[in-house]
C-alpha cells in the first residue's frame, strides 16, 4: 500500500464508514420489522447486546451509549416497554438502580432477523487467526477512543 499512515487511515476510515452505513441500514430495517423508530431499535439492540455480554445497562448507561437526554430516554423506554420489548427491573442492592432487560419476544425476533448476517460474518471471521482478530479489536478500540476524546474536548470547548 502506498501513501503512508495518513493515506492508510483514510482507506481504513472509508471502510469503517461503509460498514457503518450498512450497519445503520440493517438497523433501520430491524426497526421497521419491530414497528418502532430506528432510535428505539438501536436502543433495544444495545440493551440486548449488553445483556448477552453479561453486563446489562441502566437507563443512564444507555443514554450515554446512544446520546439521548434523560427525558428522551424515559420516553424511549416507555415506548419499548409498552410494546413489550423491554422491562425495567430493580436487581441491584441499591434499589434506586434500574436494570434494562430485553423481552424473550424481542430476542427471538432479533435472533431471527440477524441470523443470516451473523452467520456470514462468522464465516469471514473464521478465516482469520484469533491473534489477528484480537489485534484488529485493539485497533478499533484505540481508534474509537480517539474519537471519544475528540468529542469530549469539543464539549469542553463549547
């Protein structure tokens, strides 16, 4: 490859933008299937993903992940709860802390919707040694951290 680090950054950024655009479109289609706004679907996706990792989210954590005010987050959670896709529970010893859980119905719909793309991505990832994938994960984490730092700096400057 030619052009040095800046050119490589641009090529990588273009690939990530293209992947992000496809990911966003997939999210929109998932929202349509659920009959909710795309922001609601992305929130549900975050809730279910965090649960699957064994680290369920609170409303405050979710609002930081999808950049919503507390009022907008409350309205979003009310809609998802009314639709039967999430529940708010008090599982922590500190009863003020609310934990978000996705419903069985939401997980079943998501599993079916994402099965094909997950299988295709797993097939691609299986072609790479675990060490390469770990290094790529490190790269993505570091690149994401630089963007997060820039966003934090911009907030401080305003």
